[in-house]
C-alpha cells in the first residue's frame, strides 16, 4: 500500500470545532436569555407543569415505601402512647375511686355528726358561669370584665373562682357586665386559713404579681410551702377554697414583723372561664333587731324636746 493512499484526516473524535471559550460564551448567553425570557414571559411554565404532571405518579410510587414506613412508625408509637395513657388512666381511676369512697364515707360521717350535734347543714353555694371579655386598660390595676351582670343575678362582692381556686371578687356590677378585681390587685384583700398551722390571717395583693400576708409576727408559725385556703369568716368566700401557697418568708431582725410572699393558686394572666359565686352572707339569716332598753323604775322618761 502506498503512503499516498492513507487517509490523513483526523477521526471524528479529534475533529476541532469552535473553541472552548466560544462555546462557553454561547451557552452562557443562551442561559441568560432563557432565564430572562422565563422570568419575563413564563415560557417554561407549561413545560414545568407538564413534567411535574408526568413525574407525579413516579414520585408517588417512590414515596409510597417511605410513607408506609412512616405510617408504621407512627402507628407503633401511637399504640405505645395509647397503652401508656390507658395504664395511667386506670391508675388514676383507681385512685379517684378510692378517694370518692373516702369522700362519701366522710360525707356520711359529717352528716351523722351534724345531726348528733344538732348543727345546720352546710350552705349550698349558687354559681353563675361567666367568660372573660377583656382586661382593664389601667396598667396599675388588675381587673377583668366578664359577660355577666345584674341581669344574670351577679351582685357586688361576689367571689369569683375557677377550677384551680379563687380568682378575685366582683367589685362593680353593670346590667350586662361586671368588673372583677383579681387577687393580685393592690386593693385586693382576702382572709385566709393556713392548713398546716391552722392560723387565720389576711392576704393583700399588689406584691410581686401576687400577694403577701401583712402584720405577721416575726415568730409566727408560717413557712414556705404552706397552703392557704379561704377561712369563710368574712361572710363572702365559702370556706376551703384554694387561695395560694407561701413561697418566701423574710424574718427581719430590725422589725417585729415578717414579710410573707404568697403565690396565687390560679394563673391570673391566663384566666378565661369563671364561676361567680353568691356571697354566703346572703344565705345567712338577718341578725335580730336590738331589743329596746326598758326605762328604770323611779325615773321619769324624758319627753321630746320642744
């Protein structure tokens, strides 16, 4: 074979085309054009929608095992949580059943003792459900407006409670609304009873967002953790309602009094639903009228002045 018959042209793999810089500039310009056109005219939106629609069955098919595993894990966790909740509910039911039996037994015993001592039965407290409308705009007072008023039977001085304890007292009544002064208000006061030491005192509001026991002697039997309830001696609050818990006792040597800080049982900033109770003083009989003092014999009664 002669050398002149050999094909000296480079194979297709080695053929030289446009330079790399030219290709880079061309494709960069094309990419910028397509991005600008897509932003301006939404040219690729139909194409994207078609691709997304076509790939949706494949995506769902690929996600099916993942969703199945996730659902199986959630089912197992939910089953475990349900079994734990069932066990806790059964334990709580057993505890409440025992407590209910004890309460029933104590109630029967209390009724027998009252009958034995010829005491009057405990007063039944009437309650009116209410909802908080809004809080007073005064930043220096803690008052709430509720949606019950004189038309619903609310009277001034009525105690206001919820499921946790005493919230405050109705201080002003309108035909359809009322104002409730919270226990943390600086003008609020409530007689309390220490369940541990069985001592009565008075709690006043306006101290560190809570209350304090004023006029307590420095050597008074009060300590942190004591539970305070209503004493019922004021004729307003029924006895035994939860008021708060003693959180700090400062016994100062320079004064004869102790500073006792009380945290209310109710979170007063998150109150929404309330019960307005009838003051127990309205259920008590009126005090008898004083009897006239008879004139002493031998002394003439003084007649009216002319």
